[in-house]
């Protein structure tokens, strides 16, 4: 990542140095995952679509500790693998929008809330800025951000999916109401962090 681009990493010290953590990043470009993996202060285990595990990429991704997931339905094996990462005190990476989009956290799936509520692990919001958009695309390699262009990776303050005093991380974990409430809280915190990251890096002005 540092060879191809010029990532500027802000707030990495906010990632707890030990214990289970969920990194929740916005997702506007394919390079966002590798960029987050390459700049995180701790090794990250991402849920990666099974279609990526082909040819030489299969042993490579497995060697990096990435988790294969079938997005065609509820992949119970992948869910258990992700929960095991958190039980072992490691870092799970999730793009809560589910797939590449505008990268603005406007539409979140319930997966992040489920893992956060079930495990009690804190969530660290991460904004990856500068990886997408017409003005950032490489002319030499279409589809990639401009080579040696600056990409900002901004880590936010950790927070829990449930409000303090809600009865603990496992209280009501199996109810739809608890997950819906957690998803709303998460979306608000992630959107606030993204707005702050854009202002602090000067990206907000560039979008206007």
C-alpha cells in the first residue's frame, strides 16, 4: 500500500492494543480492504466473498487469515469463524454496507450489529478517503486510484453497539428489536465519524 499510494494514517492509536475489536470501514473501492489491512496497527481478519478465493489468491488470503463467506445466504460457518476471531481477542474487519457503494454508511446491514452485540467487542469506525471518484482514478491502470495519490485512513474512537446501562453486551442479543436499535446507533456513530474525517482531512471541501 505504501509503495503504490501515499496513505496518511490518522488516529491509529485509538485502536485498543489488545482484546477483541471490530474495525468498521466505509467501502467505495476494492482497494479499501487492502488499504485498511496495510495500515491497521493490528492484524485484521476480514470476511471476504468466496469468489475471491480462486487460484493463487486462495492460499494467499488464507495465509493472511482472511475468512471466506458465501454472500448468497446465511453462511453459518463464516459467522462462527468471525465470532471465534473475537473470542480469541483478535480484530475483525467488516464493511457494514455489505458491498461497494457510495462509501457513506447510508445503508447498513445487520451483520455488524449482530457481531458487536453477540461478542460485546468495541467498534472502531474507520474512514478510507480518496480511493474513489473520477478525480482520483489512475490513467495508467483504469479502475485503481491514482498511483502515488494520497489516501487518508482515519480511525475513530471505539464505542459499543448498545447504550450504556442496557444490561450488558449479551442482554437481548437474540431479539430483532435489540439488533435494530444497535444498527441505528452504529449508523449514527459511523456517519458522524465519516463527516468528522472529511472535515479534518479537507475532503469535505473537495466534495463540494
